[in-house]
C-alpha cells in the first residue's frame, strides 16, 4: 500500500515513453524514502512549485565540489527526503560501462542512498540522487577504495569534462576524445575538486564538427575535431549512392519516401562553401575552399571520409544565457594536433585560467569576461596572434584602441610647439 | 577496510579521477578502436558500424527517462550480461545502447528489449531522440516547472517520431526548468524552458542574517536591486519594472524567492542547433513567450511542440533543420505557417537585441 495517494503522478504512468513514476514506484518497495519523494513531488504537482529548499553546503573533507546539498522544505511531512543530497560521480569517457562496475555502484547506492539516479546529468556525471549527510564520507570512501573512482565537479570549479564516444565507435572522430577527456580530467583534479575559479568552467571534447556533445554551445573551452588535408573519396561508392545502391545519410531518412537520391540537389548545392562539383562521373572537391561542415560526409559515409591530417579546433567562451546572455564559443585555435601528453594545449588552458582568475568577477564566465574587456585583451593574455579565421567579418566601427607603442612618436607631444603653429 | 569516522583522514584516497574507459569497452569496440569505416542505420534505433578489419558491431538504442532507479539499471545490466558480454553504454542524450558483434545476436537482443516496455527501441536519424532535460520538481530548488513530467508528456505524444525516421532532419528537443539552463536548450531545435514572471519577494526580517546583501545587489544584471532599510533593518528593494526574472538574486540569497504557481510559465524556443553541418550553429529563438504550466500532462506545451514539429515536417526540405527552414522561408512566414501570434515580447530588448532587428527593406508581407 502506497504511503501517499498520487493521482497526478499516476497520470504519468500512461503512454509509451518509459515512465519515471512507474520506475520510482517499483523502487519504493525496497527504498521507502522514495515513497516520501513521490509524496513531495505529488504535492509539487498540486502546488505547481518546488518543495526543495535553497542550497545547503555539504561535501566531503578536502573537496569543495562533487556533492550538492538538498533539503526538503516539508521535512515533517516527508521525513525520508528531509536530506536528499546529490552525489556527482565522475563518468568514464564515452559513457561505456561494464555490468560489474555498474553493479558495484548500484550496490553502494542501494545501501547508502535512495536507489535513484540520473544516467546522466547534463554535464555528463553519473548523478546519484538522494542521500543523507552522514552517508557522504562513507560513500566517498567506498567509491575511492572499493571502486577506484572519484567524484565529479560542482561549484566554482572545473566541471567534469565530457566527450562524445569518439574513435571507439565513430568513423568521423578526428582525435581521441575519450583519451583527451580522461587525461585532462586526471591532470586537473585539483581544479575539479577545489573551488578557485570565479565561476564554473567546462571542457568538452567533440570528435568532429557534428559536435554530438554540444561543445560549441556549452563549454568555456571546446575541443572540436577537424582535419586540414583532403577529404578521402571513393568514387565507386559515390557512384553507388548516385545509382541508388547505397542509402544516403546512412539510412537516416528511410522513414519517408524522399524520391531518388539527387547528388546535385542533396550534396553539391547544399555545400556551404560551394567547393564541390559533379560531372555525372566523378565527384570533385576543391579542398582548399572546404569549410569541413560534414554534410557531404554525413550524406555519403561510405564514399567520403575526413582527411588523414587530423586534430582539433579550440573555441572559447560558450555558455547559456545566465547572466549576460547566451554565447557560442569563439574560434581561437583553428588547428592543433591533439595527442598525449597535450603539453601545448595545457599551456594554453593555464594561460586562459590565469587571465580569467585575475580579471574575472564573481560569477563571470570566461565568455562574459571576453565580452566585457574584448578579444584583444584576451588574445594578448593567452599569447595568441589574431587571424581572420577568428571573425565572421572584420570590425565595422573604426574605434580602435591603439597602444601608445604602436603609434608613431608615441603619445608624448609638445603643446607649446603646437600652439605656436595653431594659436588659441 | 571501512571508513572510520573517528579518523577520517586515515588512509584517505583523493583525486584519483574516473575509472579508465578502456576497462569498459566491449571487445569488438576495443579491437577496432579508431579503425571504423562507415555506419548504417538498419532500422530505427539499430546501427551497424563496419570496421577496416571487416568486423561489424550492431547497436540497439533504447529510450530512458534519465531519472532511473537502480532496479531499472539492473534490468539493463541483465540484458547486457545475457547478450553483450557485460557491456553497455549511455548516449549524450540519455539513451541506453546495447552492442553485439554479430548480426545473428541482434534478433535475440531485440526480442528481450521488446519484452520490456521500459526499453523502447528508437532515437536514430531523422527523428526525435531523447529529450535532454534538467531536474525540475524532482530535485531542484529553483525550477519554474517540472522537467521529467513534461518530458514524459511530450515524448508520449511524439513517440512515433522516436520510433521512425520520417522527419526532414533530426529534431533535438531539450528542456530546462529555469533560466540557468543546465543543458543546451539555448541551441536546440525545440526548447522548452521554465520561466518565473514575478519579481522576487524580499524577506526583510531575515535577509541581513542569511545573505550577503552586497552580493545580492551585485548579482542583478539589470541593476534592479538597491540597498534599503526596512523597519530599521538592512535589506534591499526590488524595482519590478527592471526585473527580467533570471533568478540570479535567489541563487545568491535564499531570502529572495521568485517561484509562484500562478505566474510561472513555459517558454517555447525554436531553431537552435549545435552541429556545424551546412549552416553555422544557432541559438534557439523565443516563439511562444508564455504557456501555462499545467501538471500533470501540460496539454498546452505538448500541443505547441507537436504543432511546430508537424508544420516543420510538412514544409521543410530534406536535411533542413528547423532553424534552417525558418531562415529560408523567413521568420515572418514561420509564425504564419505555425499559426503563432507575434507580439512585442518576441522582439529582443536585452544585450544582443540590435543584432536581431531587421535593417533592410527586404521582408515578406503576411
């Protein structure tokens, strides 16, 4: 017999999409605190307001991140969720798991938590949802000692880096996103766990410009795979697409009859830089003019492949609107080889952090700081030269902040001599 | 050896990072790492990746509610143990993927997944995949709306597009329960966003005890919060006309709550994308400034999302994302085709406003 009646939530047990309510109800049979969670959420459905209290600082010794305190504002009515803290567990790159490891994690969470998780949180962590303060050190001990794993980031820290599945199962990955993500996560453990930044800082690693991990929209530093030589072409396979032997876009459009594949309409004319041509026999690409948008490769994966000189572009400053408006990341480094030990990349990262920590205001993301003081200051600080690839177009106002050293004769002038020529 | 609360620092291990992903990859994935030739989507939710070695890996993608119990994860583990050599993975959009290294293993895997209604197969190609979302009322202290319940309602309604690939391109839907936007709703084809519409309360009697007043004042991006003395106590005043309801003051100061059942609403944004494919990544744009937040099924939100999706599906060209379609036909035409009212609230008046105004005589008559 359920502890609370949940007529609103019961409605969400209908329909074909997996129901979190059905799932929680089943788990509540062995984890009674979830009865209280259902009761509180049902009340939120009635009140149309959350019943979680603001904040609450909890954590494990020595870390400032990884645990988020959460308390019910109705602890008497719902004692099982009076404390219901979140534990962020650092996910393995590419989100692959063995059942052995997952089983160990589930066992800890059955014994020490509510039995409810997010697989995964928006930043990528395995999020364990709902435990009490007295369990936090115990959980941390077991995660580190028994599972050889660690917490993720929260607060004004480096947030848990995340990546697409990269070379593990994608033919387009231009660098090993998983290795880069794993390496950076381990190298910057101090920044991940101990708040020293003005605000959050995100790294995301995407293997190609399709950007399956949303690096360009969400990360303060985005690493997006690309190549700088020629697209590899198999002309026989191109012909097979044209003849209808192969399905375009790997079969992604097979749910509707779009008619016969038309390479001119669907590839040549959609190319953003118009660098391709088709003479009825062979596909030609003027690679120098290609902007590597991925469309032709996506449409004909068996005929076209990224080049062999692979690496990544680095873009900085993306974020959602809070506070000063949304920003997409800005191109800073068009191409860099992305291979261990990543020394050059680390050098750049640390210059970015030094500048941001020195000049950033409390709760000011990197992109906002760049917006406030300008790209010129940013590029100077990170010692990167300005190049046309960084802009959509050059500035349209001429209010250039010249430095004295760049002006002939400097700024020192002789007023008396001036007035001799131009009396008042 | 167990944790000793009397001696918390003894034998403590810290900063070891996550487990190495290489431990968890299925053998066929490990063997062909970095040596994949191409892939095909055999049917909705079923992928085949071909390696240079000739090996093939068959992947079955299933939906998940993101909010998952350990029992449900154990159900997934049982299937992975039986069919997939004890390996499975999640996608960046919270689907679960099961992989086998031989086509003969595919049908038995599919049969076991189909036997469990919690694991519907789909989410690939030119369709709707899982909605990325936030915590909502299930676990967050600042939400204007729930997350899981709206996602469930919308995905129930769009389920056939999860299990088919009948759209002009993929449609990525995301939900954020407040403006903090944990998740990339600001660059999604369709974004569902929770929004507060009343300025914060000020709890004058406690604000000076539980908040740093200068921090609360500095937190306001529009300068709407000013220092004030109320009944002899240090506090703040809020100029409601300058408030854009971002909630940043509440984040800094619990004595300034915003939530309000009557006013909290849902904003629908459209036309964002992340991929660089064909056109540049784009922000989502506000097309419906406010819909009522009506639990448990949010019928107005479900209908609005369906309307936009179906109008797009009927009108867009192959490969065209929602934002690309809207830009091709013009946004004035987008509002007309989707039968959406336009008013002044849809015109930007915040920091990047000028970039969005029309500065040409080239327009279309409605």
